[in-house]
C-alpha cells in the first residue's frame, strides 16, 4: 500500500493528531466496574458515550488509533472537503456556458487543495478530541482493547470491568489480492488524502460510493481517470436508472469505465503501473491506483471468543434486532455490524444500543427508515425500500417519477440530469421508499425522510409550500401527480 506520498507532518496534521490521539495521555487507573464500556471512538462510539453520559451512566470509552474514526481521518470529512474543490473545478470547465470568460489561465493547485482538506479536518478535530470527551465526564482509555472475559476488557495491560459494553469498532478497507499489486503500490481511502501532487493518470478500482465520488473528484481536478469494477453497474445498491445516468455523466466528461471487468495482474514499470484487464482492452498505463472495493469489519484483535461474541469475518458482529450480541451484556453498533455503513446510521444505531443496554431492550433496529447519499454530481440519494425489497415484503406499490428537467430551478441552474422516484404503498398515503438523482439530492431526501416518518407522508408532501424557485419543489409535484392520477382513475371508474 502506498505510503511514499504521505506529506511531512504539516501543522494541521500535527494538530489533528494531538486532538484525536494525544501523545501524552494517562489512562484512568480505576478498579470500578463501569455501567457502560464502549470500544471504538468513531462517530458511533462518540455518540454512544455522549448519550450514555446524559443518562448518568459511568462510561469508559476505548480508542486504539484515532478519535473521530474513519469519518474524520479518512472518510466523510476529507472526501467532502476535496469534493468542494473538485466541484468548483468542474464548474469552471462550464463557466463559458454560463457567460463567464475566465480564459485558459486558471489551474488546479493540488497541493493547496489538499492543504485545505487538512486545514478543515483540523477545524473539526477539536469537537472529536479525546480531551473534549474527557471533559464530558467520560473515562478515556487510549490503546487497543481486547476481551479477557465476558465482562472484562484489557487495554495496555489494564483490565477494565463493565456491566454492559458496546462494540463500535467500524471497518477498514477491503484489500485486493492480485498478482503484482503489492509490488506496484496502490492507494486506499487511508492514503489518498495524503497525496501532494495530482496523479496525471489514476485508475480507480471499485464502482461503489467511495470509488464513484473519488473518481469524479480526481477527473474534475484534472486526472485522466479509468474506473474498473467487476460489477455490472456503478453503485450496485442504488436505483438502476440512476446508476446508468451517472455512467453517462462520467463518460461524457471523459472518464473511461470498465464494468463486468476483472483485473488479471498489475506490473510496475519504472514509476508507471501497467494494469492488465480480463477484457480484450489494451493494458492501462497509470501513475496511481486507488483500491476502493469495499469495507471489512474490524473484528480481529478483539478476542471476541473470550467474551462469547459470535461474528463473521465478512459480515461483522452478529446481533439481534435490539443490537445485542450472543453475549447478552454486549451490544454492537455501527459499521462493524450494519449493512448500512454510513456515519448517520452508525450514530443512530449506537444511540439505540445505549438505550437498550442501559434501559432494557426496547428499540428495534428494523424500525429505522434509512436514507443515504452518494455525493457525486449529480448526487444520488435513496431512502427506505427499493422495488425488489417491497416485492419481497409483498407490498404492492404505486410509483411516480418526475424528471428534474421539468423543475424550474433545475433548469435555471442547468442541473437537469436526474429524477425523483417515489414508491407509495398502493391505495394508501404511506411512502415506503424513494430515489432522488439531483444536484442537491442529499438535501431533498431529508424532506422525504420527514414525510416518511408520518403514515400520511404523501399528503404531507403534497401540502408543503416551498419558496419559489427551489429544486425541492419536485417532491410536492411528485406527490400531487400521484394524487391527481388516483383521482382521475377514480373518476374514470365511477
Ligand atoms: C472515503 C469515505 C467516504 C465516506 N463518506 C461518507 C459520507 O459522506 N457520509 C456517510 O454517512 N458516511 C461516509 N463514509 C462512511 C463513514 O466513514 C462510516 O460509516 C463511519 O465512520 C462509521 O462509524 P463507526 O463509528 O461505526 O466506525 P469507524 O468510524 O470505523 O470507527 C471505529 C473506531 O474504532 C476503533 N477501534 C477499532 N478496533 C478497536 C479496538 N480493538 N480497540 C479500540 N478501538 C478500536 C478504530 O480505531 C476507529 O476509530 C465514508 C467512508 C469512506 C471510507
């Protein structure tokens, strides 16, 4: 895995490091049995600790590497900071269409782009710092935790007893086993944000959310990008039509895409890497490779067997609907157990696990209505069920779809690629799912989320007044369209 491009510790990196894993830290020395012990201080662990303290529990929080978890160091935060710069670079390329003469002089200063990423991480890191959580009255233990019994964890040689525990140890990048790959060096999400120069030619392996977001970002910043995935479609968990349209957006802007493709081997030739594909295509010659093929739950090193906690190397820790593991005193939440590996879901599940652990099993994880978004341009957001899941649950659907090209504000912003699709339970006002492909799909899906938490979501959406002109108007239009269609059918059959 490439380490060579890691910058000499800049001022921001040093500050971030001191916040999220202070070099001088004394773990508490105590014999007490904690009400709740939390392993992992990512978004889930930090939320769990805060909620547990607000319930007056005595709380121990254990972190082996970095407060803030994958999200702050190598995930949501640096990627969204990078996307802000790449979005502007993408827009600059279309400035002329909006009547702006900017000449050909402008250029991307990649090292400044990355400095900005680190600077913004350092703005956020104090909120995620070990010290901040200590000041909330939480006992912080830095070091790797591993179980030494059903109600005991060891950190740096010290045994910590607990009544209840929650494992929120997240994931790490899934690696590829390919001939020549290790010798050729490659990037993952844990090293790509340390690049200091823009790779002229980048191949991205993996067409999931991380691969798609970063492939487009580097393309907009000026790399020649080739995306390779063994899957049939980009974003395989999202709506098929949205994924096909995204592919068109990518290829129209110059990205090369190979779907249904396996890599046979990689060869290092000087500073170049030669990527041999199983299709008839010519081998690719690139400067960097990003491997983004998925996530692996962090279960190793925990000695789960000693605590009687069952798990699977690929799926992570097994829990029941209350997030309780095979050891009734131990719960699990976040990416290490969930199919939905997102910060907001990790936080929600972690909060639920705290309430169940401290107050008895009440909250069911199956009750959550889950939205997610891939922050490409346009964004693709999904919530609730898709058509296949509805079918499996024997829910008959009525579907309504509105193109963004019919929405005034999208026309004015020239952001017309995309659509809104609502899945509504037949003959009811209950929305069970939806997909939005739009420039601001993540914001729009939040309105749908509010509507779906009401059994009469369709009516709520059809009544919501929006300022004019906004793209969110499309949601009201979608709801009204379905209601009108029903009324027309009703009249026709009268
Ligand atoms: C490039 C990228 C972009 C992303 N963008 C988004 C986004 O835009 N929106 C979104 O919602 N999600 C995004 N995600 C996903 C998001 O980062 C994760 O869903 C989130 O971090 C999960 O939180 P968590 O607390 O469950 O786990 P993690 O963040 O993985 O935290 C787990 C913590 O546990 C610690 N740990 C592990 N084992 C031990 C041990 N034995 N002892 C002590 N500590 C231990 C780890 O060091 C880590 O700090 C992105 C991910 C990536 C990689």
